[in-house]
């Protein structure tokens, strides 16, 4: 049975900003490139995978890339076919959280073991001698957490600073040989932090809010065509956002203490619903494109013809209005559990938390391992970070790169690409300005992977 038929009935990606728009996947039913063959791989219970291989193995097929997202269906993500067409072996997989909204059905620790099974499979596969982890968007959280723990042991995720301590069964995970992050976000925990609505006035309801902290209030500078928030409002909003984030951590820790003392609503865990924290909503910087709009330092920028220039990177994105329905349970609240929140979504901030044109500050990146910037402080293998200038998560690449321990690390930006590497047509000032950004992206990854002596 062909892969495209076999997986027609599998779940689509979740409808979150962190998840993958359907158009970014290979359309179901579309035949594979004739140079590629695919086969089903059972990685672990509830974890399907598809192995993409060149029909005629070449000098690059000994390098295998493993692709998985935090919660989206990535069995047909563009990397699966684009990298296998370029000669690599690629294993694309879903995890046990990919049918739900961001780890609602599985703590990040469980997914680490699923990645372990995939890496082990590839390391034992005939003809494979190098395994590279590929993280897109929220997948960067998984890949960096896995590699950090694999390289440094469970001590790195059990230190006193961690909000949640990982279990001992994560010991002994095999290391990958490299990491590629292509338009990673700042991390699952950080993206929830940036989604927390500080206007919420009642932690038990989405029906009451403070209009003075509402980013959709025109009096605060909101404009659906592009908001222009004042410095005073930005500071007030971000300060309140950080304060609420820390308050929620304390609330969850208090509930966990009761659960572990036998005084909770259940013996093992309990629901934890947070109004105004749905991860597709409430972000200020997509509304006001002045925020997080440029890099801190000069970096390589890859153009449509493959040429590269170096300079301060400027976002070409246009204003966007993420959905915000504070009064909606389905599309306004983060629905998780006490343990899931603490393991996968919680990150501490300091009193000076906030962000400006070029950087996020006041985040304790190593307070959780749901945080790529914190995780990569322990990663030493060859490392590539790519950012897309046509989307508002692009500058996360610089933050992650700055924290990376590896001596062999690279950072570049793809001009005019959106979050899933397609050409951002609405960002162009002239038709065809940015060319085929999918090709540009994967050609650059190919050139990095195939550099002599790297793998």
C-alpha cells in the first residue's frame, strides 16, 4: 500500500499557530517524486513514522534526519521529501501528542522516550552512520531537550532551577550527531508565556477582563491593519504578562503539592484550565510589526538566487491579528493538567520581562527544558539555526544560536520565507521578489549538511 493512501485517514495538524498549516505538507494523494521511496515504520506504541529514502542511495544517504513536531502531524512535512530528494534518508514521525492540543495527552518526558526509539531505530538501520535531529517551530523544543539530556544525562534536567524535574528513565538516551532548527520558535513554554493575556481579571473565567490591558482595545493602540502601541502600554502589558505567568506557576505548584499530599481532586493529576492562554492568541508582536523586527547583530541573509549577504536582519512580515477569543473555552483557554503545565508550558521570568525591536529579555531560559535557548547551552554537536524573515518567529533563531554551546554552529536567515518556508507573497513589494523560498531553504540546509568533514 502506498504511503499517501495509508495515511489519508490520519489526523491533520492541530489548528494552532504553533502547528503546521495543511498547505505546508505534501498534499495527500500527491505521488512521491520518483527518486524517493517511502515505507511505514512503527516507532513505538501510538507513534507512526514514514521513512523516506533515495531510490538510488548516494554519498549523502548515510546521513539520516529525524523530523517530529511537538503536536502537529509531520508525516508529510516538506522536509521529508525535500531532503530525501537531495539524497538524505529522512524519518518523519508523529508523537502521542499530535492528535491533541500541545501535550494535553502527554507530558514532554513521554515524548523524549519516543524520540529515543526513533534515534535508536536510525542508528541501527543499515547504511546509516549519522543521525541529525530536525526541529521546526515547536519541534525545536523536543529536539533540543532530547539532545541536551542525551549529551549531559538526567542531571541537566533535574537541577534545582528546573520547575519540573525529569524522571530517571530518560537516562542513557543515544546522542544524535547534529541538530538543524529551521524557523524554530522560542519554545513551547515561551510561546505559552507570550500568549498569556494579562487582561484576565478572574483565573476561573474568561468573561471578565481589564480593558486597560486589552491589546484589541483601540484606545491602547490597536488597529487591525497594524497596531501602534505606545511605549507606556507595551511596558505595562508585558510587565503584567510576566507577573501573571509567575502567578500561574505558583498556582500549579500549589495544586501539585496538594495532589502529592493526597489532598487533590485526584490521586495522580488534575485539570488545569487557564483562560486567555490559548497558544494561537494574545501575542503583541504580530499585531505591532515594530516589535521583534530586526536582529541584534549582522548575520547571513540568503536571497532568492542563493547568494548570501551579511548585515542586520530585518523582518519583512506584515501585521497579523492572531485569533483572540478570551470568552471562548475552545479557542481562548489553555486546557491542560497541573503536571503537563509545569513540565511543558511553565517558564519563569524576572521583573524586567519584556521584548523590544530586537530581543526578548527577562526570561529564565534554563528554568525548564521546554525551552530551546536553555537546552542548547548543553548541546555540542554541529548545529544549524535558520530563521525566516517573512514570519514573526524568525528572530528566535538568533536567540537560540547565541545560547548554543557547539563550536561548530551556524546561523542564517532566508529572505521572504514564511513560517513553513513558502514564499511570503504578501510580504513582497514586487512579484517574484523572494523567488522559491522552499527551494532556497532546503538548498541551504543541504549545503550545510554536506560540507566536507562535518558528517
